[in-house]
């Protein structure tokens, strides 16, 4: 497990992205948090005001011998609408933007290539930001694995559960048993 790689992705509320990637074979750890802003150690309350510059993201540690970065990106693009600028559905603000924070030049190129590939499936332009990784700040403990701990909460049952059902069907061959 010494050769783990890191992916940092944001696509709306981090609860959904977190819940999906926890199910992927080869994903060792998932943390919800904040990235891309201009203050240190932001709180959820601060980023919700929309003026810190942070996005809600997940940091994924994965074993590239089991799952590769391209596969993670393919999954990421099925979990949100990358054509919505600074929002996902009713979640509005720059903190909900579609973003890929790359950790090396290979990830940078793969992210750009995946966006070009995904564009053919979208009639509107993809607005996913691609930026170099910056400091990641872990979200408060109650945000970690939120869906598993709160499956009957309204947002989870109405918005996340259907996305996860589709995700499980589409990527069943890559999920933990």
C-alpha cells in the first residue's frame, strides 16, 4: 500500500461524491473537505457564504494497481452535471463548482483528455475547472461518510440515493463486494 495515489474532485455537494467513491474497489480512503480557496482552515459555515473561494471536494487515496485515475474520472463525470457553472441543481455557489485538482502533470493531461472525451455526451459546454492541487482542508467530522450515517435524511434519500443506484448499476464491475 505504499504506492497509493491521490485524486481530489469536486462536483456539487461532497456527500454524494464521498458516498460513491467509498464503494469503489481500490479506493483506500475518502475524505470530504475544502480546496481552492484563499483562507486557511475554513469551516463549513465560512465556505457556505461563498466568498472563501473553496469548493466542496473529496480527497481519494487509491491503489493504481486496482483502479486507475481515468476510471475515477469517468465515475466522477457520471455523479454530477459538469455543464452547470457554480452549481449542482439547487445547490448554488462557487463552493459547488465542478473541479478537478490534479496532483501531477499526468493527472493534468488525463483530466483535460477526459473532459474532451466527455464533451461528446453533453450538448452544453463542460465547465469543469482543472487546477493544480492546493491545500486540502478536511471537513468537519459530521460530513465524513455522511450518506452512510444519514441515509434517511431528506437530501440523502431524494438526491443522493438515486445517483448511487445509477452509479452501482453502471460501475458494478468496479465496486467492492
